[in-house]
C-alpha cells in the first residue's frame, strides 16, 4: 500500500505544471454570478458554461466518462464517476461560479488573466474555488491509473450557482434530487488550516414598516394629528433586534444590512424596508429563531410592521469521529507536516445539502490563498499541489 501511495505522490509531482495550467485556464473562463436570491434573473445567461466545458473535455481526455446534469439548459453541472460501480462512494464537490470581480482598477493584474508571480496565482476564483476544482479533477485523473486496486467509487461533481448563498435549486441540491448519493463527501471551500466538520447557517429576512405621509411643514404633523414616520419606526425595531440575545453567542444578528425608505426630504416617510442577516449554529431551527424575532418585534409595540422570509440555510455539523474526518486529518498531517484544527466553518456552502441527506461531509478543505471575494484574490500554487495530494491520498484510503 505504501508503495502505491508513493507512486501516487510521484504522479502528482509530475503533473504539477499541468495542474497549475488547468487552474489558470479555469480562472480565465469567466463565471461571475451576480444573482441575488429573490431578485429576477436571466436564466438563459450561461454563467458557468465555459468552465463546465473545460472540465468536461479535460475529464474526457483521460477516458473518464463525465456527464452533464442540468436543471436549466444553460446551467449544466458536471458529474464524473471514476468507475461504474463500487462501495463505499466518496464525492468530491466544488462550485464553478464565482462572485463578481468588481472594479478592475483595484486589481494589480486583470482579474481573468490568471497571472502567476512569485508562487501566487491571481484572479477571480483563484482561491474560491477554481484551484480546488483543478486539484479534484487531477485527483480523479491520477486515481484512474490505480482504479483496479480500489474497492470503492469516487464521484466528482462540479456544480453551478453556489455563490448566491448556497441555497440554489439547480446545483448540488438538484444532483441529490436526481439520486446522487454517497458514504462521504468533501466540499472544496478553500483553506487547509482547518478541517471544517460543519458550518454555520443563516436566516435572512426583510422587515417592512408602513407609516403615513404628510408634509413635514404641515400644522397637522406639528400637532401630531396626522402622519406616521416609517423610518423612525424601523430604527426602533432594528435597535431592538440588535440587542437580541441567543443561547449560543456565536449566533450573530446584523439588522439593517440594506435599508430603503422615504420619498422626499420634506415628507414624513410612509414606507421603510430593511433586511436582516442572522447567522445560525447547528441546531437552531427556522421556527425557533423566527419565534424569537417575532416576540422581539411584538415587544417594540410598533404597528403596521411585516416580516418577509428571504433565505434560510441550516447550520450543520458532523462528528469528529467520522471516517472521512480521520482520514483527511491523517493525510493532511502527512503532506503539510501538521494537523489541521477541526472546526465549524463560519460561512455557508453547499455542504448542508449533503449533511441533510445523512452524507458525512467536510464543509471546506482546499488550497490556501488570500483576498477571496475581494480584489487581488490569489492562491499559492504550491498549496494547489499539496491539496491535490491530500485529496488523492484521502480518496485512496477511503476507497481501498
Ligand atoms: Zn466558495
């Protein structure tokens, strides 16, 4: 076994230039996804198409059998098994879309250039998570050569539409609905510092406060006979929400992330809306937190106030003793020289879909870099290779 593992590591070393070149190609294939859930979107816009095609043809080249699985014609997920059958099954999952690159002026190098300088590969998606995708694809390509000694099966899934909040109907969730199943899964969100054995979830909602408009110079307003200020009403509500205490201190509420109200500088505002973002720990259900929020609103005694649910993703966790956690930890230590911490991810990703289906899932382990979601996002090229080794050895151990 040791002998095979050292062969695997040698193969990855040999493939180093090809892996980095492929990560570069993925960065150059733009896949910015600016969609905000709840807003209308042009579903025909082929956001991830170019990335999906690159991945598909790269897998095909080495006699693997990728498939497109799509809920919408222009948003195809790529699914590629290592073999036709075998147990146990491990899934490697990564998303193909990225956040927008923002103002190009803030970037040292153009965001889609894939520039490499001093061991750093720059570009939108470099860290989150096109280099993870490259590492996973080469895991599959390299394990293909060792497939006969593996009892189990590996399934690689490159999915669409994760960035708008890990709550899409057309990406990971769709694949699971179509019957995708496994004994464990790794979601490739970046960073090797920690093995994320769970993640925080979130609840986002909108508050609408209504008032009554009247000129701020009118006698009726002066005498408080007419008019009602929807904005100050909202202010009281947001301040009350800010003081809300939750059982777990890591559950954070941020009231007023977006706010809109009023129609004129000299008119009493008759309308105000504000969004609230709340981060949830595993175990906090939507019913539970919503009750707390409604109780809080009630205590403010403000009338004509409504709340509208926008998005909900549950907080989830898995046991530290899961086989996938132990194997990943062991191989991370072997390659990196130190054990990563096991911790909860503070942000959300598609992993909750797998965990809700009882598939023990790592909620993030991938190459290191910096500035993800910001200007000058980059990934360390050496880290891509380290992570490719860790993914490959982990898959090998899990499936042998
Ligand atoms: Zn991501």
